[in-house]
């Protein structure tokens, strides 16, 4: 049965695990040809073609697109999912953390998208979906550097949407709540009481559980779909109601 992604080619960054892998899988299931770029292949083998790339390194991105050009002359969808985290307040943050997180989470989106623009301008179904976070719109404790980077992703999404609307390239972002990903699992492992910490993360979301990578992937594919040809400059929250709901405790 035909789907809206038949004949389209998608590039997913950070595709080796978590939300990136779930997104790559769903895009493939819905008919897209998928290329994944990441520092490690992860579980991408049965989903798409892996190209090694560190989005935090400009030369690595250039090399990845040279390799991509050897394998396809078409690109319709870019999902900027790659990102890293940091914990702590501005008092605890190091210069290295500021540099690394902003370089990957913000500049990485810009450099991948810039490299993709010549390809996307040739597409009749061009879409970029950036991975934001609830941290862009809600003040979370001990997430200063990460929150700053995701706030920048939100603003960058709007700027990109404005800059490229005449190119017929749609740009949107998804803002997940705390998701059950390998990155969150690594954070939990560092906690004094991982079980209690996971319970606390789940409790702060009104639906009382962590978001699944598959739920976020559904939102990404919704925004990337040609069926949403009028949707650009939009932020879609997949956060269990954390940004908008205030329930009785």
C-alpha cells in the first residue's frame, strides 16, 4: 500500500539509537529511503544506510555529505535529531560543556541543514524537522546548558523557516518531554537512587510516565509528511502535558 513517503529520501542524524532510530524505522515503514548519520551505526543496519558523522565537527559533516552524494542524488527530508546533554546549573557548568553542547545541539543543526539546502531546494517535498525539548519552554532544575541549547534550537527553527519559506522548504521542530532513551538511562545510572529518580521524572509529567521514542517519531513524521505542506515554523510538544497542564496533586 502506498504511503506519503514513497519515493522520498530522508536523512536522520543521531540515528543509531533512541528517538533517531525510532524515527528512521518509522520513515522506512512509511516508504522513505533512509540514510542515517551518527558517530556509531547502532541498530541502523536493518533500517537504512549508515554514514559516520560527528555533527559537532564541520569537516565530518562535509565528509558525510560527500559520501551521501556517492549514494544518492536526492534528499527530501532532514531530521536533525543528534544531540548531547549536560546537567547542572550555570555555576556548575564548565567552559567545555558550554562549547560542546552548543556546538553539537545548535551549530550541528545549522551545519547539517546548510549542507542539505542545495539538495532540498530541488525537492518538491522538502522538510526539515529539528529536535527541540520541553527544556526550551519550561524551566527545569540542573539543566542550564542543555536548556539554553534547546531554547536556541526553537529560535533557530523559526529563523530557518522564515529564511527558506521562499525555497519551499518547511522547517519545524518537535519538543519532547523526558523520553525513555539511552541518554536518559545513562543519566539515571549516575543518580544516587536510579529507581527513585526515574519515578520522579515520570511523576513530573502529567501522564505519569516517560515519553517513548516511538511517540516522538510519530510527531517527527507528521511534520515531515508532504501531507502537512502548509505547516512550517511550528513547534509540536510531545511532553505528556508538562508544558500546558497543571493537575491537582
